C-alpha cells in the first residue's frame, strides 16, 4: 500500500513537519484542524461555534482533496480548550454529522495551538460511490 500526502489550499496550510492529510489505500486520515480561515492566520471568530464550524469546513476540504467526504468519516477526535463548551461545540458538530454520525472522542486539553478553542481530526474511507449524488462527495 502506498501513502499519498494530501494538500489543499481550501484548508489552512501545514505549519510544521506534518501533512494536512494522508491517504493510505482506502483510508484517509486528516491532521487536526483548527478553526482558522484558509489563506489567513486568523480564527473564524473568538467563540467555540465559529471555530468549530470552520474546523469542520477545514476537515471537509482535506477529505474532499483526498477523494472522500464527511459521509465516509468513521471516527473523529475533538480536542477542546474548555470541556464546558462541549454542548455548544456539539450543536455545530451535529449540523455536519446529523445522520449516521461517526464514532467520536472528545477531550479537554491543556492548550491548543495559537490559542484555539477546538481542534478536530478525522479518519474516513475514500469514496467508492458511483456518483457524487450517492453520498454527497464531490467528484475528482
């Protein structure tokens, strides 16, 4: 099996010795995504809701660049700066994973890079659908 590094300008660029994502066979693994607007070094907003929404948009962009989509996510990990913001994060998360949500872990950490409120990573299958209409994945 070969490893393919995933890079897209639709998500924040890697700022260290890591890749935005990696595809190994039919498995896609994203790096943790903060709520940073692509092409900037700015958070989408100071609050957990805006940062969660942007982090998930960033995860989505990496998945799509790898030939997958949110529908194929099997597992996510959510890192929170403050576990008291879990329910507010969860409300936004549910907008992205309403039907058949993936398995998930959510933990509070001591700190996140750049003072972020949330960081989200995902593991997904590559899309094997016959058309984007089947699952919502974008075509390559």
